[in-house]
C-alpha cells in the first residue's frame, strides 16, 4: 500500500487503493488506520483521501542521505564511458540548473566544463532538457517566467519560453535530448532522463563528444538510454 501511494501524483481514496491492489476494503481501512497511527499515512478528511505522512518522508530522507543515486549511478556511468569511448555524466535538477553528481572522463577526449558539483543552465544541456521535457508545462513556465531566466553561454540555444517549448516537444517525441555547441562550442551531447517510480525525472544520463568526430548519434543514444533505464530499474524497480 505504501508503494502504491508513493506512485500516485496525489492523495487517493481508500476505495481506489482497495480496487487497485485487490484488497478487501475492511483490510485497507484497518491497515490505513495502523499506518496513520505511526505517521506513515495521513487522512485528508475534507477530501476523503489518503496520502503519505511525515514518517514516510523521513524514510525517504534517510534513503537520500545514503546518496544511492550517485553510488549506484557511478559504475553505470563509468561503464557507459568505456562502452562508447566518450565522457559520460549523471546530473540532477536544482532549480533551473542541472547539478553534476557523477562525471567519468574518457581518455584522450577534450576537456569539459562539467565536473562533480558544477551547475549549468538546464535549458542548454542535454541532461537538463531530458528532465525538463518530463515536467508539466506549468512547472516549466514557473522555472522560466521571462527572458531573464535564460542564461547564455555560446550565443546558441533558446532565449525565451516560446523557443524552449518546441525544443522540449522534440525531446518528448524522440525519447532523448540533444545539444550542439550550446554549452561549449565544438562539443555535442545526448541525454536521457532517469525516471522515478511515478515517472518523474529523478536525474539524467548523458555523453559528450567532439562535434567533428565521426560518431553515429543513434548508437550513442542507444547506449545512454540503456544506462538510464538500468539506473531507473535499480533505484525504482521501473
């Protein structure tokens, strides 16, 4: 039941829980009452719905403190870099930026601006676009309310929301994001989001390579997609 509640976008009725899980309603109410007594769920009386409580939040905080994303992601990113022979990264969203938490440099490849702890504008990076494409339109609009929210690095990339929207539409249609010289000139990247149990973007994996290198982009996309899907399965059983 906790797992089911965690996968929902908001609180749900007890009847919905019973129907979804095939559990008698009397059992559902009994278990909900027991979990509510310990703070794992909370009853919203006005809405007649149940949602996760503070004790569940504390469990999530303990999980986050153990840094599972970086711990589990690090060997996958290293394997990705070895597989394609290009530098690979793992990043998370923080505000309208991406924060790099794992960086694996491939030998004899160009130096990159990305590194662990570095922040870059999400709307310019492949990792950021992969995650932004999975957010509701209202949330993207809140992150980028006006032209002042669009940082610039190389003179390329969207500079207003009306230019970002079609970029994100292409990401959703393709299943991956790309950028070409918008972070660093003469470098390209492709990125794929790591989805959590509810389908939200928890992180994104990407590879970066020289724009003049003879690389098959679809081969790189397939490798990045495989790494992102594996990380999602290991973290969230997706």
